[in-house]
DNA sequence: GTCTATACTTGGATAGAC
DNA sequence: GTCTATCCAAGTATAGAC
C-alpha cells in the first residue's frame, strides 16, 4: 500500500517534472564525483542550469536531493537487474544470476554512500526505508522466478515458493552486508563482494542439487 | 643554476622538516581524493595531526601546499621512472621505455590537476615552472642514455646526442599533451594515452631503423 | 612551533520581489 | 517558477598568546 503510493509519487515526479529530473541527474553526477559532503548546491545548480535557490522549489534541502538520487539509482538498478535476469533462458540460471548479480552490482552503486559519520547517522533511517521498499519488490520478483521454475519442473521445494524466495534473498543480502561490514559500512573501497558471490554460488549448487 | 638552488631547498625541506613532509603526505592524499577545490585545510590538518592554523607556519597558503605536493609527486615520478628505465639491459629498450612510460604514467599523476577553471588559470605559471624544471632533468637523462647507446654502437646519429635527445623528448611530450588537450586539458578522464604511446613507438622503430 | 581568537569569504537555507 | 537579498554556519587566512 505504502509501496503503491510511493511508486505513484515517483512516477508522477519523473513524468511531470523534467526540471526535477534534471536536478536529480546533476545531483547524481556530483554525489558520485565528490560524495555528499563535498558536493555544494552551487555544483548541482550549475550542472542543472538553475540558481541554487531554485533547488529549494523542488526539494526540501540538500539531504532531500540526496535521498531522491539514491532512490532513483536504486530503482534503475533493480529495473535493469530484472531485465538482465530475464534475458537468461534457463530458470536456474535466472535465479543464480539475480541473486549473485545484485551483490556484484551493489559495489557500483555504493559510491553514493560516501558519507561522513555525521550524515550517515542522520540518513540511516532513510536508507532503511529505501531498503525495505526495494526488498519487497525483489522478493516478489524472485518468487515469480521460483514459481515459474516449479511449474516447468526445473526444480521443486518442500515449502511455498514465496518462503524459499525470502530465504534465498536474505541469504544473498546477508552475504552482501557481511562483505560491506567487514570493510566498514558505507565506506566504498575494499568490500569483498567476489567472496560473497562465491559463497552464494556454492550454496545455490546445494539448493538446486 | 636555478635548478641546483631549487633541488637543495627541496632536499633540506624534506630532511629537516618531518612535519612539513607529513603535511605533504596528507595534502597529497586529500588532493587525490577530493581535488584542490574540495579539499579543506581541516581535511589536511586532521590527517597530518595538526591544527589547520599550524599549516600556515610551513606554507604560505592552500595553493602553496598544492604546489609543493605537485612538485614532490613529480620528483618521485621522475626518480622512479629513471630507476625502472635502467632496469632494462638493452639501451634501445631503455630509450623506448623511458619515452613511452612517461606518457603512460602521466595519466596516474594527473588526478592532482583536477582544478576548477579559476584555480587552473592562477596555478598555470607554477605548472609551467615545474614543467621546465623537470624537462631539463629528463632531457639530461635521455642524453646520457643516447650517449651510452652510441658508445656501445647500439645506434648512431648524424647529430649530437643532446640534440637528438631533445627532439625525441619534445616528440614524446607533444604526443602526451595532444592526448591531454583533446580530452580537455587538466581534466582527467578520457585522454588517449595509449594512442599517443602507439604513435611514439612507431616513430622509434623508424629512428632505430 | 602550536594553538586560540578573530576577520573575511563561501556554502546551506529562507524570505520575498518579479 | 526563478531569481536577488540575506541569515547563519563552515572554510580560508591572519594576529597574537603561550
């Protein structure tokens, strides 16, 4: 329910506000290059072709721009992940790709989370919110994949596909987060994503026999 | 003459001022990560373990720190280049490596030149100075290589080694700069150094028969 | 030599003209 | 909707205590 409201707001914002979109593009570029702290509203404004004061017409403050950027990037990330997943012909390969790729690709998006300790604490609730949003969609997608696999007799489970999907998703996520945490959370650099992917693949080999 | 004075100043500064050295290390790290504009004196001070006001005991201002960092990095770059060059046994290979490697390696040092247009104009004379400094040393080194090659009968020229060295050096430099300029000078990113190296190597094959 | 205090400049944010 | 003017906080730089 919240999800629907949210998605609608997003879609409307995107379709009916080209300037807002432009600001998001500018923000995304600046945050990626400089990180949150080192990005100024002048940076974003100049890139978007607007006076910095005008940014406040579209967003509450700098953090709000950042949140919107993270949200948009996450959305695009998931959307692209689904497309790439469905390009595989074999359902097992789809499941495997979806679960491992989201770990690997997380490393590419993570530049957005170059935050000072101060801002990290302030923005953490927002991250959790985006995270919950995304989780629901991802689990739903994975559930569809599994159901399809069961229907095609590619594999079978003693439990409902939805529960299996949730378990597998949490597994993938736990491995991703562990890789992150061991490298200092929200600090880019040296998270061992390849290690996490390797662990996950070994586990999938067991699950699929 | 200027060169000698300069080198002495450098050496004394390095040997007798461990704190100054520490500031340069801190500055180098910050400038590399954030660029000149986005680096604050607090960033450097904290990393060097000094109050930002104390930085002014060692340096005139922020630009002065930046200049010293560029100088030190350039020095280290050339010194390392010489060592790596002399590791080759064949004189021809030494010449070839020296001329191509300095193009390739320039790309790694270039992060230091992430400057706003404003600061770029202000600091350009300084860059030219460092550049002239370095050029003399590099040409001298290349001249030695060529003389050695001639003495060993590895190759011969109708002109003095010093003039040939200068010509070859300018060639290498022109190719480097062209690659830079086509990508927007002092902007890192997409300079075509591989292309420049390729051109140079083809030319060297002609020069050495 | 290093720091605190402070003058001056730039960045984040608001008010209000157009 | 967008901008100028303006407030307050952070950044650059200086003066001066210790």
